[in-house]
């Protein structure tokens, strides 16, 4: 199966259970398997292909995006979300990250090993239904990219795009060279126009209705590109 030029890295908390897990993966896949803590960095290695498993039980979405940013220019690394609860969560993660694999909590050890092996071979590892959802999502993006959206102005689209990336009011203000008060005023107008009451609702609305990439997100896409 695997060989000495492959490596599997699991970003999680190190404990007896995770040690047993990586020992099993090593035996089945046949390449080195290591644990990294969420605060670690990927050291320079001589491996030709690396599968990076991000345990979402121990990494929030911003932590996952930080890891993605660290290896954005490293074509050897394939990233997968690990311990995903269900397909709904998988879709939410894929809306803001480029991933090559999704592993669910319900997956058997055998299925996980099969998926890791496929990813080491350069394949994607996602369920057919999940891939279908994502293809439909991106087709819808294309169709709607240039339609006016609920009367939102260009600046409001920038702000809701940055909001969707997880930026705080202060970070949005710095990015757009305006005051936090101005950002709050824009958010008030955005919430009124799209009929939501808080940031979480606005982010969910943007995910499902903002089919083109909002102007404020374009610079984020560069950091997420492989």
C-alpha cells in the first residue's frame, strides 16, 4: 500500500486513544503516521506525499484555515477534515475551505485506512452525495455570480464577505480602512436588508444566498488556493 515517501499527520490532542489510532493506521497503510498538536507547525520534510488530517473536535474553523494557510504553496499536502459529525457539517466546512477528504465519526477504521490510501495516491475522498451537493453549489454560484443581491451595495458585499470569513468588526475595519462605527452601521443595514438579527444568521444567509464570491473574500481565496 503505502511506502517510505508518504506521511500521514493527524492534528489532534495526543492521548492513549489517538496513539492507538495512529499505530493502527501505520500498520494498515504502511507509512509513518504522526500526531501534531493544533499549535504545532508542519516541519520541512523529505516526503513526497503528505495527508494532513484535521480533527475538528480539537480545531475550530479558524484553526483549520490557519493550517491551510501554512501549507497553501505545498503541493505535496492533501488536507482532510476528520471526525466530521455529518454531511451538513461537511458542506459548511467545504463552503469556506478547500479539502481533498472528509472523514466522518461514523467511519470504520477500515474505511478510514482506505480513504487515507486513496488520498496518498492523489484521489479525493468524499461521499458521492457530498460531491453532488458541492457540484450543485458551485453551479449555482456560476449562474448567480452577477445578479444583484437584496439591494446590497458593493461595500456591503465586501463586509458580508469578510464577515463570512470569520473576521471581527475591528479586522473588517482595518481591512477596509474605515472605523468600527462605520462597520457597525453597514452591518445594521445589511441585517435589515437580508432580514437577519445577528452575525451567525448573516453568515448562514451569505453561505446559502451569496452565490458569487463577495469582493471582500477575494483576497482570502488566494490564501486558500493550492
